[in-house]
C-alpha cells in the first residue's frame, strides 16, 4: 500500500506515474507502473511507443502493478510478477522485447504467489512460489504454508518453458 502512495509525477499523457522507471540495461525499453485512471503498467520503447499495456491484455488483470521487475542481462526479456485473479494470486510473466510476446511461467499450485528472483543467464530464470494465499488465515493454512524455487529455461517462439530444477518445499515462516 505504501507503493500506491509513492506516486507523484505526471507523465506527458497526464497520467500519474511511478517515479521509479524500470529501464532495460541499454535503456531502449522501459517498464512503468501507472496509477491513473486505473493501476496498470506499460512497456514502452525509447520513442514512447507502447509495446505492451497491461490494461489492454487479456492475461493481465486491470488494477494491478508489475512487481519484482527483473531484466535479463542482455535486456531482451523482462520478468515480473503481476496479480492475475483476485487480490492475492500473482503469476510471473516473461516479456520478449524482440518477439513482443508475453508468456506466463507455469505453476502447479492453485493458491499461490510466484515471483521472479533472479536471472541465471539470458534464458534461465529463477522463480519463487509461496502458498497458500487468500481468504482468512487459519491455523491449517499457516501450518501448511510453503515456499520453493524453480529454475526455468525458456526458448522458442512462441515462448516455451522447461523446468530444470525444483527445490524442495520448505515451511514458510509467518
């Protein structure tokens, strides 16, 4: 919630914008969270052309910012987490600047938050999943909460994913 109150600047279009832009390593592409008229994000090129607008994309829920934003070392891909259903569920997506494709990193969990942690190389990403999320906290949910990391390689067009390694699930600390 603190993130929402940190918005101050006004973009050229008049929209309130997060003052912290997330540029690619070479600065040719930038991901920006925008708070007006609704919370969303855009990926734009240096000329200001919108490559991806979350409020216009069917996979991405309107009213959500991109979080845990990490660019690949070569700047050709950006990984981020975004809310996809309801107030709690977050998925990790990878956007390819070159092919202009967006792909959701698959997970086997149904009540989770998945976030990118770091890039291993230009096509290998480490993501962390925590579950369960949502609803009322119960002793059962706390006792059965867990987290784990996966190392995922992606390739091809359309983007395809291959899980290289899954760490054992560990009990999440409350």
